[in-house]
């Protein structure tokens, strides 16, 4: 249990965690101290001076809140006139050469400089000389585009490449009005987390080439989710927008803070997996190479499963726990062999010691929890006797070359229940489209054995069923499945008495 201390802020007594800097300490009880250069993951830099506060009794009259620890009995002044003047003067300094292109700036709507101008300054410029001109649209590499004229030299991006990625591609050169954030000659950004500098930038200086000028942020709906790019299960914001007469489209993933999983960051590869949620979607069901309505394709699959003597169900390691459980119960009912083979999702040596994992699936631990065999030998053995393979969204092309796959599927009916149209759905006798993970709610277990739940974010004009509902229509009893799954979760001690909305915040360690 953290030690708590009592201090006063503007004459109001509050209880905060001892040892934390004032920005974080009083921020935890809802009191804002404005700041531009400080970030919890990067530590205090103290260069913007926006967080200067007054301290009464025995201290210097003005201290940077980012470098001052909360202590018992401290008296902090935030609303005194001399503090307000400091904030006003700092804002005026930051805006002297800052362009007034807010209507076209990508950061508009989520810009600290905009917010602080309205709250702490709000005055017309007193400049009577031309602004200092700086460069625009500088390609820093890794999809980062820098508009130098907007930069306030907070140095967050510089500190990120030095402290977090330890690659050090960014630096601040020159002094005063000539100071610029830039890359070193011949050394563009070259790390797998580079786009985090866009999230860290408090203004519109660091932008994403992928997102630049695609959407205004105030049009975007923001929902929490779990990245399915690898087994780390990073927490993300899913930013999406449904324009009039159009479908709901995801425009970007951004990191959502979870100290148990990914902290404040996500990798660039996972960030770009939002495109898979939008592109190459399987839209129309297929039966015997002809387009079909979904209900008819499901009926055909139901008959195929019922008439099969040796069905095999292949479960994707990206399926949610609820989907895996429903498929397993259906397999037991229909006498099917259940397999979770998915070695093709593993890229040996690709992971690092920060976030990226070798395993590019979201829920392999779920297969283990449900005792679904993931070995290649078990799958190949089952396929020798199979007359029907129902593939629930697993990408076999990652695991077998074309000739081996032809041989594997030569003597059985092949069915795909999938989100994406690809070579597998093209060769399937029956193909049924299902919802992508941003379009349903579920739970997954990450590489650190932490259970996390995610909620439906995107709603399509013509929404597809979750795999759980498809399984129910094939012949599974969704009510029995739900009750059994609830009982199973209740049997895990760490899951008792936990409300679902609590889980995305911090996650639950199953082995704690």
C-alpha cells in the first residue's frame, strides 16, 4: 500500500501519494497542473516552465511541479496572480512563432497548446515583426512527418528515442530561434516504435504519414480495445468514424495506458493492423464457388457437419476465449476432432525485450487453457482420417506451403469461417463471413498470462455474426455454452467478483 500524505492546494487539503511529483500526485485527485514537456514515461525535463507553482514556507517561491515531490504539509499555490502571469507568459512565448493553422492541423481537437491557450492565455499576439519561418513536411522515416514550425521543443520525442528505444535518432540542434528537432545526417528514424513520437507530441509537429489529413479527430469515435497483432495484447484506442451513407471505418489505433501490459506505448506493426480490420474483408458467403446468402451457407455447413463421419475443427489462436469455448462444446457434441495448430503465427527471433513478441497471435494461451491440442502432429494425424475440415479463421498458409496444403486438403470437404477473403476462402467449398475482433466483445489471455476483456467498437451497415453465434446456428447450444463458460471463469480464483469493465484498465494475472 502506497504511503499517503496530506497537503494543501489553493487552500484545499487533499491526500495524495507520497514521493510522486506534484503533477502526477495532484492529478490523481483531479487537479490539473499544466505541462508540456513532462510525460510520466519519460520523466521530468523542466524545459517548458509551464508547470511552475508556488510553494509556501521554507522553499523557493517558485518550483517546477514536474521535479517537486509531494510532501506532508506542503502548501501549493496554483491560482495566485503571479502563477497565472507565469502561465500566461510561457504561453505567449510558445506562441510567438507558432503558426495559426489550427483548422488544417492534424492535432486540432487534441492539442495541449490549443487547450492551454484557451485556459491560460487567450490574448491577441503582440508580435510586430514577421514570425521565424521553419521547415514543413520533413520525412523523418518510419512514417513520421515533421512540421518544424509547430514544434515547441518539449523534447519528448528526443527523450523517447534515447530512453525507450535507445536508438537516439532525434536531437535538438542550434539555439534560441534557430533551435530545431531533427534527425542526424543520414540517420532517419529506424526503430519499431517510432510512431509513438506522434502520440507523445503535445502539438501538431510530429504527424503520421498514414493518418495525416485523413480525418478530423472530433469526428472520430474512440473505443478501447486489445491489439491482436501479437501475444502481448497491448491496450489500444480504436478510433473510427461512420460517415453519412458510408460504413464504419477504423482510421487508426493508438496506445491506451495499461501499466501491467504495454505501459504508454505500442509497436508500429501492431498500430498498423487496423488496416486488416477494414481491407480485404470476406463480404459474401459462398457455397460450391457460387455466391450465397449467409443463412443458406450456414444451413449447408450444418448439414455437412451432421453428415460427416470424421469432422475436424481448426481453431485460430486469434479467436476469443468465448469463441474457442463454443467451438469446443460444438466439437464434443458432433464428435469432431479439435485442433489449434498454428505454428505459422510464430516468427522465431522477431520479438524484443520491450513489447513485440515472437507469437503473432492474440490468444494462444486460451488454447492451452481449454486443452486444445496445438501440435502439428495431432493436426496432420486428424486430417488423414477427416472427411470435413471446418477452419475457424486460422491462416493455414502461414503454416504450410501450397503443395503440402493441397495434399492435406485433397480428400476432405473444406469450409472457411473467416473475416478475410484470401487464397483459403477462394478454395473453400463453403465460406462464411464473420465479424472481425473490433466488431464483437470477448476476452483473451496474453503472453504474460493476463486475462483481458474487450468490447465491440465498430458497427457495420451490414454487421456479421460473431463466431459464437455461427456455432450456435450450426448446432451448438449458446445458452449452455454461456453458463458453462461463466462457471469455468468463476473457477479461476483471480476472476471472482470482478466486473468486466474493470478488466481492460489493468488486466488480471491468472497466475497471480
